[in-house]
C-alpha cells in the first residue's frame, strides 16, 4: 500500500481535532459515516502512532 498523508484540522467551537480518511482508502475499505472506531495511541521516542480499530460497521 502506498503512503497517504492527512492534515489535522481543528473543529470550530470545540477542542476536538479531525483527521480525514482519504476517499481512495474509505472506498477501498468500505469505511462510511457512522462506522465506529476504537483509538489507541502508541508513542516511541519522537514518534506517535494512532491506531484505529473498527468496532462497529454502520449498516445504513
């Protein structure tokens, strides 16, 4: 799989940040609005890895 890059965006009126799933990846892996992911943060020296695990697939 080739590398993809995303930009962190702030959300107006909240402290939450958004990471975008590129359209090519969401289509390839059938990721849709309403799907639910568990998030795990893994740190190692100067590196931060964010691991998303699908835990609920939206049927609609």
